[in-house]
C-alpha cells in the first residue's frame, strides 16, 4: 500500500468498517478501509488486546456493536496506530478494494426512519396537502418517525425489484400492480450499539455511548402505493420493500470535525429534547444524488432540524429498548434551494416537472433499468474530508 495524500477522504482520520469476502474465499470478514485498500481485521484481530480479539470472527459487526463504547474506542486507537505506518506483518492482510465483495456490514435488529428535514416535510405538505399547513402541528415539537422492516435492508449494489401493491388510477379506481411512481430518499443512517434494557431511555448526553457510526441510506419509496395506504396508520408496503445502505460504517469518532450546531429552534422544546446547552449534534455532510450518472441533487445534511441525539432520545423516551444492530435513518435530506431536494417527489413537483437526464430522457419517477447512486462526505473545516462512500441500486422489473 502506497502512502496516501493528506486529503484522501479515506485516510487515517476515517477508518470505516465493513464486511466483505476477499477474492475466491467465501468467508465473510470484518474489514477496515484505508485509502483504496482494506485491512482483513478478522485475520489481524489476534494482534488486538485479548478481550477484543474475538469480536471480529463472525463475519458481522454485531459483536463489536454489542461490546460498547469503551471497546470501540480501544480498537480504533490500536487500528490508528497500526495503519498510520503499517508494519510489514500487516502487508499481506491489506487487500485492494477491487478484490473485495462487500456484504451487509451488520445484521439489522430494528429499523426506524425519521422525518427530520423541515424543507422536505414542508415541500411534501404543500404538494400532497395544499389545503392544510405545510408542517403538521406536532412537527417542531417531536421527531416524527415510523418503524420500517429490518429484513429488507440491503447493501449497496443489490438490485431493487419494482414493488407491487394497491393504488388508485387516474379515474380513482383501486387497482393492483407494479408501482408507477417509484422514488428515492437520500438519507443518513445511524448504527446503534451498546444495548439498553426495556424501560431505559437514552438522554441526549448518552447518545455517543450508543451511536457507533453512520452510513448512507436510500429509503426507496413507492409513492402511489404509499399515497393510498398511509391514512390512517402511515407508511407500510410503499416503504417496506427495500432500504439500501452503503457498505462502509464511518465511526462516530471520525466525525468530530464535522459537528455543527443544528438550525435555530423556533418552538420551545420539552426538557428531554432541549439541546440548547448540549454538545452540537448537527453534522456538515455534503450529499450527491445521481440517476444514470446524471447529478440531479446535492442535499445538505447540516440543514436537518432534528439531530441524531434527539431522535435517539425520542425513540427511547417511552422505555423502548435498543439492540446492537439497530438502525435509524434521518429521513429525506432536502435543503432550501432548488437542486437540493432528496427525492423525486420534490424534484419533479410530484411528477409535474420532469427531470431531463444527460441522455436526453426525462424522469418523473424511476424507470426499470435506472441506476441511482447517493454519495457523500463529511466536511470538517480545515480537516480532510471524511468519505462516506456511496450507496447504489438498479431498478429491475416487478
């Protein structure tokens, strides 16, 4: 492995975790990315302190997630020492990314999706409920969310089969068939470790003990199915068919330079959500959304109203427990300006203003064969960018 330029997004300041098979060997191994290589940590783990060596033998990150914050910090410290100038004995365990096949990095225990962007929520409100206020009355008092389906979370590169379900046609008749309004949602996901007991809420100050790291998320959405089913109980089949995540989980510790204050609150918050004197939990993350290699949006994560710490506090305030491998996502990331919306529903005005791609074709919603890629990096002021990689998926017919 050659030395990296100091501004490489996957330099020593990052060190994200993943799970991969290497070459023709079918065994899944925990790997750590450094530049354009990855360290086979499952094999190298014997060089860790004995109490941590066994955390990487199962081909998944779940044992590490369950081990808690002290273990996360200790392992990261030793990896940083190793990879700053890798010793010769690690050389055979550093593999080019081209030899890796990435897999889902952890077994998802529970999945929750939030609705944290004021711009996304207001845009959707104006499009779908023009005779009502853009934001519901509760929106600035609590982080709205819903429970998704953990079993349909898939790793980047997995094909997405167009879902079928009930919807209404142009004449208002109820029909069944493949979704005609398949959409994307560009989001950031938060990976949870450090389990809690039932009845044990996580306060704002405890978020860092339970959030292991972040990933990119595309929470695919079938808007026509969703529109017919969501009253009165909310998202169901229109959302549960697939959620894609990026293969690299960036440790929370790597994101300290990207911390920024969240937007100003214009409603008083209840004490368990009041972060006015807390450590800032906003993150300055630049995202890019492409369809068939045409950039269609650049959503800015720093504009999100509700932070991950507030979302975790609200998720657990009723006593709901956490499990290692829980995933909660931010909800669609949209900014205030044109070209910053994180879904086609917004970008096309619910299909009324189609996008023109580089090949001169137009899109109101996704067509079979379309490839969607969401990429991103965290911005740390004078620090090097912190790469998040990308999450991609191709639409295949129902």
